[in-house]
């Protein structure tokens, strides 16, 4: 069918009758009257319907209107019109919806990149009108300490992108017949815990323990002499080395384990009951065993004490999802599911990046959730060994009647919702053992579960018996350098080729191993105090010693070692070394950074920070 000229003219006339600018179909401040607006709207609708009806009943140019192809009708061009019309909501509609009901339907969601933690950009704290179905928050100190921002949440909230419930891969079955089982849960991990396969964890006797810091020091540091006389041989040439680190299997505190049993309402009779543990896959609870299915004989107390970490890691969504699954309180379940959803991503990020949160705090914050121990352990992180640098030359007592190795441990403390502060898993364990040893004055026997650990770490691998070296450390980071100096003193040719820069807060309170380096310390060691006197830091002394640093790093076999906390000390020393290279080597900043990068690749600049 062919369109006539009259039909073209009629279409163009209909087009020209349409308004060029968007027109409100509701009265506003610019309308002359309600009647005029009503007439305009009716006429517009009438013309549009007439044109649409004619076009559909009498298609022109045989156009298939179901096709997605572009129309080739040679219509007259005209100015582009808006695709939407502005509609002013009447006062009645405004009163019905309120100020924010419409906008609250669309909420910004966290991208997971941490931007939601910036001030003023957290969607979870955006103002919103009160919900007729609010979520009643748990009223307990553990929940309040979480500082959750839940303002967009109501009982009507429909979640999107919620985390799936993790599969329970663990079962605990009661033995059907009597089984003689000897548990060492209080002093040593079960035999299936193998962080150093194929060798078992060794019980090293505490030969001596003492506190290195004085009362009033900001941090407490303990020294231990461990008896490794009977440590089994692991092969030819395998031994403890200068700068090496031993591994220690530290348990969860006995009191903490009891509190977890109590809050999970596990009967006392079941806590030490011998059971068969069945795992479907993975390395747990062996730490470094093969990934496979397992059947092991154990007790619930052994598992909770030696195999799962209940305080060192920020909570993940798999843990929160398990807690939500078993929460019987509808408000607690709603909050937990919110944290597992896409809408709650910002609040979840805040939860993970805030103060340390323990499993015990979460269970107290959401008291209606009592997940089975099996499902809970399926999503907890494994309890990994801790590593501690040797603070002496282990070869000194290699052929003595009693072979001893020495370590120094600084107690790590974090905020706690219940007690104010709590200690770390490893350092807290060492402090408890030191206190027991000191209280018993060495009469009782105490052991540390340990293994030969890291003997190829950077400090141990790159230590050389000759060549000049500068040793830079702060806090307990100075401990391994004591072994370096002891070894170097055995070589007369290296007597004047070692320099130590030690950072401390106050030499009267926390100078570690003062007078215990086996040499005239004034000749080899510079003490930098940050809290007394001029208040200088290690990095400032590095700049002051620019001539010495530049001489050592450019000498044959010269080395610079740095050990300590990466935040503050480590970053500050790195910047100071760059400044030294810029000053003494006449380098630009980028060239100076590249200089130390190359020295690191050639193993002349060695760092071990945490």
C-alpha cells in the first residue's frame, strides 16, 4: 500500500500540533487555572490517540511495526523533545508519601573498595524517615560495642545478594563403645595437629623465664630460655641458625574456651567426651596435612582449644550467615542477614575494619543464636602457629650438656568489649607461662609446644659471618640482632664491622638486653629514645649516620638489616634511607628509591617487618 500526499500532510499536521516543550499535566505555579490545564491535557490525549489509531489501522509504506529496524519515512525534522514530562506532585500526594519515601526506595550500595568508610559517604548512615516496622536492636554491651550503623534497616527490608549458608563439612559422633583415650589438652596439642610434617610438635621445657621490661613500660616483653637438647634430628645440616625463627603452637586460653562452651550451652559432660571427628575435605584440623576426608578421635575441648582461631581475625560473612541461620530472635536474624546482604555491605565493611571482634563478642551480641559447634567450626579460621625470632646465637650451646635457644616475646594487647583489653593468642600464652614459671620459682615444669620453624627467613638466609653491617631495629625487633653480634664476636676480623641502631621509648623502662650483648655496647650500639630527652626516633638517627650508612651499603659484602614493626618504624626507616641516598649519592628521589630496590634484589638491604 502506498501513502498519498494527503496522508503525508495529515501526519505532518498532527506532528506540528504537538507541543514543542514538555507540558505539565498537573497544575503548578505557572498554570493560569485548573480548567486550562485540564483542557490542554484532554486535547493532547485526543490528538495522540487519533494519530495512533489511524497509523495502526492504515500502515503507510507497508512498514512492519513489529520490526526493530529504523523507519525510513521521510518525515519533516523537528526539534528534539524531552523523553519524560515533569510532573509536580500535588500537596495531597506529598502529604501521603512524606519527604523521603520515594527516595528511600533507591539506596546507594557499597562497592567493597572501602570508600563507604569515608566521612559523609556511608549509605548506611543516610537519613531516612522512621519505619513503621523498625528493627529493635539487642540491648547488651557486646552489641553496643560493635557500633553498627543500621539506619536504613527495617523489618520490611527485602535483601538482595545475600550470602549463601555455608555447608557444614564437620560431624561429631559419640563413640558407641568404650575407648581409652589420653588427652593432653591442657599442655600439648593433639598428635593430628602437624604444622611441621612429618615431624610432631616438640614440648620444649622452659629452662628460664623473666621479664625484660620494667614496671611502667608501655609494653611488656619476656625472655625465655627453651631446652631443645632432645629435639629430634631432621636431617643432615638441618639445625637452628642465627636469625632464624621457631614456630609455636599456642592454644586458646582455657577460660576463653569455657566461656564459649557456656554461651553455646554445651553441657559440661559433653565438653571432654571422646568423639569421632569426620571432615569431608580440607587440611583442618591438621594445619598442613593433606587435603582429604578424615576420621579422627578427639574431644570438643581439644578442637576448640588447639584447632580454631576465635579471636585473631575479623568476622567474615560465612560466620555471620551461620549465626543468622540459628538466631531465634527475629530482630537479631534480620540484622545478621542485613550484614550478609548487598544492602548491608557498608555496615559489614565498617564491622571488619573496626576494633578487633572476637567470636565470644558476636555470640554475646546476638544471644539467641546458638549454632551447633560442628557448623561453627566449619567456618572458623584454623589456629595457625606463631613464629618468634631467636634472640641469641643457637650454636653457643650446641655441644653443651643442655642445649638452649633464646627468644623474646612482646605482649600484644587489643581493645576488648568486656575486659577493656585482651592479649593476643601467642603472646598471651607466653605471658601466662612466664607468670606461672616465675610464681613457682622454677620448681614446676612447663613446656612450650614448638617446632624448628623458619630457618630460611630473610634474616637467617642473608646473615654473613664477614663484611660490614648495620643492624636497625626497634622494640622486640632488636632481639635477633643480638644473635648477629654474638656470632660476629667469634670472628676477630669482624670486631669493628658491626653497628647497631636500637630504638626504644625509655632506656630505664624498656631497653631490651641492656648489658647482654657480650661486648662493649658503647662501641657497637646507638640507643635512640623517643619518649625522653630530645625524643628522637630511629629514622632520625639513620639520617644522622648518613656517612656510615653510605659507606656500609657501598662496601664489598656490606649489608643493612631492618627488623621491627612495618607501621611507623619500618616506613620511617625506608624514607630515611632514601634521604641518605639522595644526599650522599646526589640522586633524585625516584633514583634513590630505585637504588635501595636494587640493593634489596642483591641481598644487601634486608628487611623483616610485621
